[in-house]
C-alpha cells in the first residue's frame, strides 16, 4: 500500500468512526422516544382502567365513544398494555418489539409501525 493510500484510509477511518458515533446517537434517541411513547400508552391504559372501574364495563363503550377519541378496541389494547406494564423490560429487544406490536394494533395500518423500526 502506498503512503497516499495509507493517508487516505486514515481519513476514511475517521469518517467511518464519526458516522458510526452519529448513528448510535440517533439509535439511542429513537429508543428514548419509543420508550416515552410506550410510557404514555401505559399511562393512558391505566386511566382507561380507572374510568371503566367508575363507569362499569357495560356502560364503558358508550361513554368512551361519547367522551373520548378512541374506540373500544383501542382502549382494550391500551388497558392490556397497562396490565402487562410491570413485565415490560424495554431494554430487552424482544419485549420492546412485542409492546410496539401491541401499539401497532392500537394505531392501525395507517400510521408508522413502531415494530418495523426495531
């Protein structure tokens, strides 16, 4: 290898290292955002469970339709997510993907699928 090639490779290796570091920063930011989204969804599920407890299971779907912007299917998925929250280890990729798949069901196909990002 020539001296010029060695010098060029040194520059390339610095660029690779910088790009990789940048990529890892974006990955960490994305995981923080996904975890924040999951936390909000879990909290929403807890509040939904509280409302259902006050209203009763029979009247809950009608109350939800009249007062909130989500359907009973979405509400049930969010309440199920809240129920499983103590088991959520968002540092475990399989658990995180599973939780994101549950949110994907809540939001439907017309939104970005969180589980496809992971």
